[in-house]
C-alpha cells in the first residue's frame, strides 16, 4: 500500500512527463500501479462498496414498484378510487381504441 506522499510523488512525476515504468521504478511500485494512481482509477474495493449501496437501492425501488402495482391493480378492479390527479390524468390520456371496429376498449 502506498502512502499519500508516494501517490502525490507519482502524480507530480507523471505531470512532468515521465513514463509509468520509470515512475514505478523511482517510487518502488509497478508501472500499472503508477498508471492507476496517476489517472485516479477507482480501486476494486470501492466498487464493491458502491455495489452494496446499489443493491440496497434496488431493494427499495422493487418494494416501491410492488406497492404501486398493487395500488394500480386495486384501482383497475374498482376497489380503490384514484386520487384527483390520477383522475385528471386519466381524463386527459387518449382512450385505447379497437382497430377493427373503432370502439373504445375498456
């Protein structure tokens, strides 16, 4: 693991125009490590952390979507009346029409 001073040294040497292999030899690390530090490549550990956060967000979104689907099914079945905004939107939306007889499909 490199210290912050070594990372700053790698970035300074890269800004001066040295190659990654030369920087790696001077600092004592590989050329690919020097490249990753110079270009601020995200490490795999932080990617795993963001994946865990994404998984939690997906769980929340799935729960919300499931609740919305249940609510929409109840509205379509007539068990629940839609709110004023939904009623207004349903009045504005075009009604589906049969392409054969041109009657409204309910």
